[in-house]
C-alpha cells in the first residue's frame, strides 16, 4: 500500500523595514508518496529572489495522523540574496489497509535582513 501526502507551504515573513516581501521567496513544492511502514526524506528548495538576506527562524509541520508523521529534519537557516536554500523533511509512513491520501502543510517562519555578515573596523 502507498501513502500519498499533498504538501502545502505556508510562509510567514517579517520584513523588518526592508523592501523585500513574501513574493521574493519561492518554494518548490511537490506531493510525496512512499510505501507503508517506511521512512523517506524529501528535499524542498527555497529561493530567495530578493536583494536582502533571508533567515529561516522556524519550520513546523501542521498536520500528522495515525498513518504518518512528518518532521523537519534539517533546513538552511540563512539564505543569502539571490541564493537557494533547502528544507529536508522526514516522512514516516505507518501501516495502512489501503492506499491513503492526506493533505498536510509546512509552515516556514523567517525574516529579511540587510547584510548579515559582520563588519570589522581596522585602525
């Protein structure tokens, strides 16, 4: 039997006075499928198309059930301007009596910053 997970992404962004906005972040989302009683990892790209650096401050999965569990295994915390970061999700599929389809979502919280790199003064 197969588990089919339809993933939606919710992006919550604080811009801290910068011109960049939610529309500057693109997420490559796709549905996932895996065999019952198995675990797999899926990678999703986060593109920062702004002129400001972006910091991911949290990744939360919005829904699980007795048939599956989804969690953020790893994610890039800092995504420089015009660069791409990555979120790695772990999906555990439990035993199902027939093919099972469920919607779930991943909530990504973050904020834009100007230059994140430290500046040094030399005397």
